[in-house]
């Protein structure tokens, strides 16, 4: 039976509509949730997500601004800007678009953002709290994936979830969140031997590797749930995921498309985190 498509664009839109009520309430209390995005250099792909974020925030009533810095900006200058934003009461969320140019230490930059304003959920304090199951800012892509599974009433507990990729922003945290939901989790990466033996045994397969169409129908189990995180730009400018959608959709029970799958959910959860930041951060002891 052909798979049901998980429509992240539509779900994200619905969740953002539901957020407008929360934002209105905050505004009535005199709090205007505000997100500041810092973008270093002028990578056109980065600009495209930044524009997506801008549009989606405006739609929910969240205010946002973008600080553009040249690729040649010094690390010191970037850290100084972050420090200013950490101290600015009207700014609730700070996002520094990754990757950063080679002369800037990415980890140092992540750690310089106040954990109370870390709406990406990349700060070690938030990662630690996520691991122990405490309230924290959850990284947006993994949070969006779990939200999709819940919204489509897809059972997770007891299932074999196979995560392809172990980056700090997607692979590692999505595995942790699935574990919290009582899945049995296997991580695969570029050194994994016999990768397709794992993909074929997955009830839930998360592909976050950045290799266009590497996973196809022959690599998956009948009735599996396929979450395609990959965003690969083709020569003609269009996007494709890590999964060959048409062959996988013939076998899967559920599948996310690219575009209109995980991407719009990432942006939606970023806005959810910004609202959380604006509501106050007592859960982090602040
Ligand atoms: N939809 C969204 O909102 C988002 C999408 N993305 C997209 O998701 C993809 C992954 O992003 P990100 O996690 O940042 O990427 P990284 O490049 O940081 O990590 C890729 C991971 O995939 C593994 N990998 C690479 N090649 C293979 C292979 N042939 N077989 C098995 N594993 C492999 C790597 O293994 P190793 O660790 O051994 O090197 C690594 O762990 C990209 O396409 C990115 O554009 C990213 C963020 C958000
Ligand atoms: N600090 C930081 N936080 C991030 O969350 C972050 C980052 N850096 N660096 C880059 C990656 C990538 N990422 C995407 C988010 C949404 C879409 C998205 O909405 N994509 C649309 C298509 C957009 C288009 O057509 O270009 C879709 O999939 O439907 C894509 C990619 C966030 N990232």
C-alpha cells in the first residue's frame, strides 16, 4: 500500500496558527517575543532559511530581526555582539546561523549564547538537560520530528528507530528524544558496516546524512516510517532529500517529503522555543 505523506508544511502552519493566541496573550502582558538571527557571510542557501524564519515569525506575531555580518568578521566582534544581545532584555531568542567561516570557533560561539536565549538548543546546558530529561530548549529539527510523529499518532514506544547521522544538531539529539519516547535506538554513520542491514530492520528510519537519494525502497522494511531530514540542492536549484521518495513511498507506511517535510517543522519549533524564552526561563534557574 502506498505510504501516507506526512505534510510538515501543513502541520507547521497549523501549529503556528495555534501559537498566535499565546503570542497575543504575551503581547497583552507587555511582552513582545523577539528573535534575533545572526548570519555571517552571504551564503544564498542560508539567506533562504533566514527569509523563511522571518516570514513565519511575522505570521505568528513574533518580532524578529536579522544581523548580517561579513564573512571576514572577527571572532571577537561576533562574540561582542552576542554578549550585547545576551544583555538586551527585549531579545528573548538568539540564533547564530551555522556553519560559520573557518576562522571562527563554532563551539565557542554556541557556548557564548546565554542558555536562556538558546532557542536552537545547541548550548551544552540545554543538551545536558535534554539528556537527563529536564525541561530545556530542544533542538528544533529533532523536536519537529517528534512533534510530527505525535501529530500523526505514530507509535514510538518499543519500535526500532534507526538514525542515520550523528551530528550534534540532528542525528545525536533525535536519537535521544526517540529513546525518551521508549524506542530502541540504533545510530549509524559513515563508518557503519552493512548499513542497509540496519535500515531494513528499522520501524522508524531517520535519514540525516546529506546524501541525495541514498536510501531507496529496497533499503527499507514494509510498513516503515521514513523521516527524511536531508536537504540537498540539485543543479537545477530544486531540493531533494536523502531518500528516493517514489520508491520508498511504495513500501513505507508514512514518509516525509523534501521540501515541505521536516524543514518547515524546524522553523515552527524555533518559534515555539522563542515563545518559551519570552515566557521566562525559570525552568533553567534564571
Ligand atoms: N530539514 C531541516 O530542518 C534540516 C536539514 N538538515 C540537513 O540534514 C542533513 C544532515 O545535516 P547535519 O546533521 O547537519 O550534517 P553533518 O554533515 O553534520 O552530518 C552528517 C552525518 O551523516 C553521516 N554520514 C555521511 N555520509 C554517510 C554515509 N554514506 N552513510 C552513513 N552515514 C553517513 C556522517 O557520519 P560521520 O559522523 O561518520 O562523518 C554524519 O554523522 C543535511 O542534508 C542538512 O542539509 C540539517 C539541519 C536541519
Ligand atoms: N543555528 C542554526 N540553526 C538551524 O536550525 C540551522 C542552521 N543553523 N543552519 C542550517 C540548517 C538548515 N535548516 C533548515 C531549516 C528549514 C528549512 C526549510 O524550511 N526548508 C524548506 C524549503 C526551503 C527552500 O525552498 O529553500 C522545506 O524543506 O520545505 C531548511 C533548512 C536550519 N538550520
